[in-house]
């Protein structure tokens, strides 16, 4: 992942620390969302399949 990953929030009373980053996987950019407090708490999708915040509203 890129070193500029930033936390986007956590739930109160939880130890979750969620970050997002665009990372290259198999030669193409992917959006990766991860709970860095857990080893298996992440998901990735191709950047083209991700919805921008403006489109999501």
C-alpha cells in the first residue's frame, strides 16, 4: 500500500482503525480498504469499479 494511507474513522468502543489506499495489484490500480487492527480485515476492488464520493451521494 502507499505510505500516505490515512485513517478514515473508527467506531466508538472498538479497536478498529480503518484506512484506504490505492495500490497496484497484478499490474492494475485497486482501492484497498483495511482495518489495520486485524490481519484479515481488508477488501480490495479495481479502481474502475470503485464509486467516487460525488457519485455515491
